[in-house]
C-alpha cells in the first residue's frame, strides 16, 4: 500500500487581501496544510487567511526574502513544500 504524500503550501505575503482567498482556495483539496507567513500586512490579509483556515505566522521583515522563506520552511510539516506567491 502506498504512502500518502503530505504537501505544505507556503506563502509569504504582505497586503494581499485582493489575492489571498483565491490563492488559498486552489489547493484546499490537494495540500495537507496551508502556511501563510505575513510580513506586516496593514490590510485584511491576515483576517482572510485565518478565515480560510491557513496556519498563520508573523515574520518581521528584515529585507531578506531568504530569511522569510527559511522561517516558512521551519513551520511546514509536509513531506514536500510548494511555495506560491499570492498573485499566482
């Protein structure tokens, strides 16, 4: 019997209220978990992500995308990680 593969969808976002719902909706039936790392949104991005059931984490932006990405990787528990921008 095959093993179920767990995919973590990770997103690093800031002020993506116009895109976050669609970005989280596409993978709900495919991914095992959805991780949203917010880097300081001042719009409704955080509230929408919470409402959509994503695991939400805050990361203080230090002008280093690699640091934010590594933080998201630390939070992900899947066997594979799919990184997506909110506007993809």
